């Protein structure tokens, strides 16, 4: 069964990125991202893949693109159907790490959403999709004041998953 988690950092208006780059580079958030995703497969769109400074260690990179990514460390999928067939066979938590188009693709299936919510507003050209927060239980994992930026790292868990776990 697919176990999809989304992980993202957003501004007060859901800002995700600008000019194919991140808007904020926050130390504690980066640390949380690494700790949470390490040793899990990560799913991303081709643009996010190209925006990474390097391959992220100890994580299998699953990239969605209409093209073939010529990198032996990366597995490319050409459609949602293609990656779904692959993910259906995995029995482990998979992290969708962006960008906007790939969050939209998976948001309705997300059992967990790890959302760093930054109290700041910036110019952006991509946004995190709206989701129904009523369907999730929110747990704040971390509150951080970094330089002049305040943010919280929140875990949203789908209510029906919590019911099944009882
Ligand atoms: N704040 C955060 O947490 C966070 C996290 C990740 C990314 N970001 C930001 O998000 C931005 C990138 O997001 P984005 O939405 O522009 O791009 P993206 O989702 O990273 O990648 C888009 C690409 O994915 C491929 N794709 C999408 N849907 C597909 C489908 N149905 N079938 C096959 N391929 C498909 C296409 O690649 P091809 O064109 O190759 O076909 C498309 O151009 C950047 O600014 C990045 O820094 C922010």
C-alpha cells in the first residue's frame, strides 16, 4: 500500500519558490528535512531535481518528467500512472519533496503532511496547494526563531489513518 507523505516549507500565503529556487534557506528546517527523509525514497518533479545542489545522500531519487533524466542514480517516471505502479509495490513511507506540480499531484493521497509554516510573505511564482485542514490532526513538532524569521514545523496526519491505528 502506498504511504505518501508530503514535506514542504511555505510562507504565510503558501509561497514555495521563486525563479526555480527556494525562497528561504533555514538551518533548522533543512536539518528537519534531512532527519525526516533520510533512508526513504523521495519523489520530485524535474524542476525541483534540477534545483538541487547535489544528489541527497541515502535517499532514492524518483523524478517525474516527460524526458529521460540521464543520471544513473535517478529513476525517472514519465507519468503519474507509471510512478503509482512503482509506489504501490513499496511498503515504506515515501516523501514527496516538490515542487508545486508534484505536491498537487499527490496531495489528495497524502497520509501525512510535514509543513514548515514560515511567518513571512515574499514574492513567489509557485505555491503549495490548498488542502482541507479539517481532514487532518495538526501536531506542532518544532517552533523556531532563526535570525528574524519565526516558523513552526507541523505534522498533519489524516484523521482516517489515526482511526485505523487505534
Ligand atoms: N518550499 C519548498 O518546500 C519547496 C520544495 C520543492 C520545490 N520548491 C520550489 O518549487 C519550484 C519548482 O516547482 P514546479 O512546480 O515549478 O516544478 P516541479 O514540480 O519541481 O517540476 C515540474 C516538472 O515535473 C514534470 N511533470 C510534472 N507533471 C508531470 C506529469 N504529469 N507527467 C510527467 N512529468 C511531469 C515536468 O517535467 P518535464 O518538463 O521534464 O517534462 C514538469 O516540468 C522551485 O522554485 C523550487 O525551489 C519548493
